[in-house]
C-alpha cells in the first residue's frame, strides 16, 4: 500500500476473532501509531450475573453499514488504514465480540478514529444482543433503532 492509499474493511463472522491477523493487516511503514479496541463478553450487566451473550445480525444491512462507518472514519480522520470485525452467534464469557484497529501516522488520529468506529458500529448496525443470566432467564439489551436503520426498518424493531 502506498502512503496515499487508505485501506478499510469491515467483516461479520461467527468464528473466533484473530486479533494478530487483523493487526498484521494494518501494518504500514508510515504508521507510527496503531490503536485497537477489543470488546469482550463480561460476566455481569446492570447488577446481574451474565452466563453468555448471543448476537443476531441482519447480515446484508450490517455489512453495508459497517463498511460505511469505516469509510467515514477514513474520510474524517488523518489515518492510513482501519478495520472492524464483529461476531455473531453465542459467545461465552471472555470471548471477543468486536475488534477495531486503526493505523495512523500519529496517536491522536488513531485513538479518535478507533473510538469513532466502535461508537458508530454500536449505534448504527442492526446487531441484536441477548444476555443470558445466571438465573436462567435472558433479555435483549441496548435495542434501539437509530439514523439510517430507522428509515430502513420503518420503526423500532429492536436493533442495536
């Protein structure tokens, strides 16, 4: 990749995320900074013990919107490359649910773009999250429709 070419990517996967492979894809001789974010399944939420999470995805819309978010980061921030991968399916405690990586010449742009990507992915993508609690019950959480999804879905259908 040349210094003037920016690389972007977004992926959905049911498989475990390999951060080393993703990080290697962002290497560039002009990159003095690499900011990454790993979102993992934790064992608690809102004072309750959580056993696992399930992510359900509307793949076509999520893929298109994820690509848009990463492309926006490339346009808004002085970065060289960016990538985000989000899981779907049932994830036990400790599993990585989402990975974001950004390469830039300087740390400020890398941090800012990384935060922008994860915040927009959580806000805009049609990814539904269900927590299963230690007591055996479960519930869908953070399910709201925003922005482009509102127009596409026609209302609040539980999208995250």
